[in-house]
C-alpha cells in the first residue's frame, strides 16, 4: 500500500478518503484483487488502540481502490487533541482480515 501524508485543517468536517493500492498476493495471501472485499478505516494516535470506522469502496475496486468513511470525521481538538495520526485499513475478504498502515494525517492549526 502507498503511505501518503494528508493535511487537514483543524475544525474541518470531511469524509476520510484513503487510496489502497499495490496489494500483492504475498501481503494478502489468497486475494490480489479487492473485488468483493469490505474495508474499514482507523485513525490512530501513536501507541493507541485503533477505533475502526465503517467505510465503503468508492466505485468498484480492482487491485487498488479508494476507501471512504461512511460518516464524516470532525477534526476538532475534542476529537483529535494531537496533530499527527496514523491511518490503518482493515480489508476483509472471505475469512481473511488484513490490516495495514495506509498513511498519515496531519492536522493543521489555525
């Protein structure tokens, strides 16, 4: 997967979009294709336990796809006190569940 850094403005309310690509059979044992898989996303501070957010594919994924949270994310200080967070993707295909780092979010202060 690519590991991109995205910057958002503190106080924004947006969907989180994450590009998932370069999925190889060696990293997701029996499914090089994302077709038929489900996805969830987590925004995680370093050392914290992930809280998974429901997400869906935008369009039909192939060996890559765009995942988007089902609900908007409010980038407030109350929800995200820090400035840098890791993004993880959880991809489920059949009985397999694959979790992989998918990028970094930086929250820009005013």
